[in-house]
C-alpha cells in the first residue's frame, strides 16, 4: 500500500485520478502542499552567505542605476556642448573670423572645433581688454594701475598659447595650416602663428620715439628671433623632406611599414608648433621688459589693431560683389590672351 501511495502521488489512491480533476472544496485545499512565501512559518532563515549575496545584488543594482543615470546625463551634456559649439562656430563665421575649410573629404576634429570655439571667445575678450588699455592710456592712471592692466593683457596672450598646446595634441594640422585664422592672416603665417621678427620690425616703426637703449634692445631681440626662426624653419624643411623620402621611397609591398614610419615622423610637427609658440611667447614677454608700461600698452594695442584689420580685410574680400569677381576673371583672361598674342608675334618676327 505504501508503494502504491508512492507511485500514485499526487494522484488519488483509489483510481489514480489526477488531483486537478477533483472537485476542490475547502477540505481539499487544506490537503494541497503549501508553497514557500505564502505565509508559511516553516521557511528556513537565510544564512549569512545568502544574505551577503542578496546585499551584493542590491549594491550592484544600485550602482547600475547610478551608472545609467550618469550616462544619460553625460549624453545630455554632450548634446548641449555640441549645440553650443555649432552656435559659436556659426556666429564666428558670420563675423568673418573663420571660413569653411573646403577640400575633398575635409573634416574638422572635435579638438579643432573646440579650439575654434575657445579662440572665438578669446577674440571677444581681446576686444574688451584692448578697450580697457585705450581708456587707460587716455585717463590719468598711475603706472602701477597701468602695470596691472598690461600684466593682465600679457596673461591673456599666455592663455591662447596654452589653448594651442592642447589643440596641437588633438589636431596639429589644424594649427600649422592656420585653419583657425582668417584668409589674410594665413598669408603671413609661420608654423601656426605670427613670425616674431616681423612683429618686432612693425613695432619699432609704430612705437617711436624710443630711447637708444630700447632701440638697441629691440634690434637685438629681433636678431635673436631671426636666428631661432631660421633654425626652426630648417628643421621643419628637413622633416618635410624626410617625409617625402619615407612615403615615396621603397617598394610598394612595404606600404604599411612606410605609413607607420611616416606617422612617427609626423608626431614631430607638434614639437615644432610648440617651440614656435614658445618663441612667440618669450618675444612678447621680452618686449614688455624692454618697454615702459605705457609703451607696452601701446604695443599690445598696435598688435591687436593690426590683426583686427587683417580679419576685416578677409571679411571684405569674402563679401565683395559677384560682379567684381566676374570682371576680375575677364580681365585676367584678357590679359592672358594679350600675352599669348604678344609672345606669338615675337616668335614670328624672327623669321
């Protein structure tokens, strides 16, 4: 009978009828086995290991929720920052500060776009500081107050050099090609910025009268700057020639190896931009030591106005009427045709 019970469970013993075919009543429900969690008092308490596992699961779930929340916040912050960058670039281009980069497959890296945005803000701050320097020269300020303003403007230039260091690590081609400057400024670009010796030559003419000792000091500074510029230019030319030899030389089979070697050499461009910026930064600091505080203020005003006029020239050039472009093209074509006719007449006159 015991074996029959074991075999028939959970079936009815009399006919092995399944329990689900019973007419369940109150007395039958008491006979069903009670599951854990339904108010049973016979449930075993969890041991320390199970409690620890439950606590770990709760902590992992909490951290997962925090990570998800932080990720959503990061996405939202990135979206807002990207929108801000697009607005800043659009506003800067509308003011004639930048132009579209153009070219086949031209792209702007995130580091370059961030630098362009920071540079636009730097230009706005530059305009404000120049106004303060002008007001300081016109007002009867003491030399100590003027010194504070000049030192602040010098720190303002130190800031742009710091931004360029960060940008060079992200996209050195963007800096060295001057894509962050206006078209007219690029005509005078030297390794990602202004040439210090040319700037000193302009300042000597604009800051007259100067004391004899100041003139000698500025000429000496220009000479040392020219030597450093020549050394950097020669080094850059050697690097460019080395790149040409690396890419053009060797069999085609080693193309991958050539690209790897060329990439390692291109990394030296960042060093050239950094050294050129160091020379520019040291030149500005040396000029402030050679000049009086009011001459230094005039020096920064002259520099700011010079580059402001170059940017204005770029804006005028980009917005010139279309009729002017057509007439220029026609005049160039007519001049070329006249030169061809003159050359042909010279050839036939010899017979």
